[in-house]
C-alpha cells in the first residue's frame, strides 16, 4: 500500500469556534423536530443547520440517520451531550450560530479534529462543511496492534470509487491518506472513536466529498 507522509505544519488558531450571523427560524412548542418523523419542522432544522455548514443530507424533512449525524456534530461543537436529539438547549446553541474554527489559514483541505471527533472541509481558512466522524478507538487488536489514527498533515495517495473489502472490514469509497488508513464511508458512525484507525463518515457524507471533489487525490488532510 502507498504510504502518506506528513507534509508540513500549519498555524494553530486560538479559538475553537466562531459565530456566524444567521437568521434561525422561530419555532412553536408544538412544532418541533422529532427523530423518526417527516415534517416541516424537521426541514426547517435541516435548513438552519445547513446555513451553519453542518451536513444534513437532503432537505427532505426526514429526521433520520443523516440528521442524527448533523445533530451529533452541532452538539459536539457546542459541548452538549451527543444524543442526536433536538432540544431547546440545542435550539439556543443553533441560534447563537457557533461553528468550528479551522486551524489552517490558506488553501483547500480537510481537517479532522480527533479530540472532538469532527471532520471539516476548509477553504482558505474558513470551515465550509462540518461532519460527525469516528476515528481510532485506541484499543488493541490483531495481535498487539493499537487502533490509533495517525496525526499530521497528509495527502490523499489513492482512492477507490466503490465498496472495498479490507482486512478489517468494508470501506465505502475510501480515500487513503497513509498506508491502509483512509477517510471512508461507513454504516456505523457513532459520536465517539470506534474504528481501527480510519476516519469514518456516513455514506451520504462520503458521497458529498466525492461529488464536490472536496478531497481529491493529492488533496491535503490535516489530522490533529
């Protein structure tokens, strides 16, 4: 397998989040987003989160797995319990409009914040899309190996535009940045470290990364 190497350092931002001035939809008590349902309230929440850069999947009003991933992300950014459920507290945080701050200051790249388990698409120092992610869980596996995700600045070495079978499982449309480590789609992306070292995002998130060419071969990945 091709091996990706760290390609340099980048300046570190002092803040973890910044505020975006957006107008958030007013809600009534009986008109609130609910998991497992399809409603106008859910669609408004999808639009509000998308305005802040959180990836929600299609604006179809369905509060399903894609919305759960977006809620995980916004809860992480705001230091809330990650249960993927809407609440008045989550609503207040959304109204304040806080989004993550990039560490990089120029160029196009993907940043992975291991501490908060977030993946961010960054363009010229501005976070334009935020995803829930799940990285290495730090546990031993396979005869003494440890499930850690490598830190550093890497480039995408190769990519596979299909479901690929690896020794550790199935990787959906993987983009390899260091040996067998990849950013890839998965059917299970909890709000905590759970992989053998790869960086997981949802299937729809991976489709978006491919469709928008946000992480091409040669593209940078900064993991910290």
